[in-house]
C-alpha cells in the first residue's frame, strides 16, 4: 500500500479505522495550522471535547503553601492577587533576567518570613511568558515589584526601594 510520500516530512491524516485513503496535510506548519487541520477533519471530536469541558466542574485552586512563593499564571492570577483578604507582593520577572535570578533567593526567603501570616502572599509571575498580564499592570522591565494591598488592588504601588530582605520585609509590613 503506497502513501505517495515524495518528500520529508510528509504529514498524513488517517481517518479512524481507514488506512486506505489518508489525507495529506498541506497547510501552514504552525500550531494553529495543525489545530485547524485536525479540527476540520474531526468535528465530532471537537464537539465531544467541548461538551465534556462544559460539564466538568470548575478546577479548584490549590491552597497556597505557607512559606512558599505563589507561582502565578493567567488561570490563578485574579483569584490570588485580587483576593481582598490578602496583601500580595508580586514579582513580575523574566527567567533570562540576571537581576531577577539574583533576587530569587531573597524572594524565597521573604515568603518564608511571612509563612506565619495568612494575610500576606509573596508571589511571582513570569511576565515574559505571560506578557499580557505584565502589560496590563504596566510592567516595562524586570524585575518589577508591585504591591496589591487589601485596600488597593490596582497594582499601581510599585516598590522602588532596596531589594534586601530587611527592606522588602519593612515594605510589606507597612500594609
């Protein structure tokens, strides 16, 4: 059985249970191109997955571990940062940033310092990966440290002080 492969890579779609008539992929070789091709070839699967997702219970946010830095992403950002019962200090960072890497041990220690205070969360967001969230809060460089206090969730309070453990602790304690 020949599949008429004349070059590499060749991408063929085989409908379920039918190996006799594969369909050649000729679209753009990007994630969106592949997703579009598969969605066109398997509409029944897409409908089933959408129905299953609609019936699924909402995902629960994992509890924040005392003494640990809360790792933020678009799925949990609002639930953690905008929680009016918490004061949250967020480090918007990029993994490749030298200043961010230098701050990391101090940031982890800061979280440990507030382990006994359930009203304070020390968090970080990879703003290079989640650029839209960084942009929403005016992040233009890394690291950017922003306070989201219980009474002001605007993200306008940007920490500009010394990045030592004592200075950061004093800043958080003001809120």
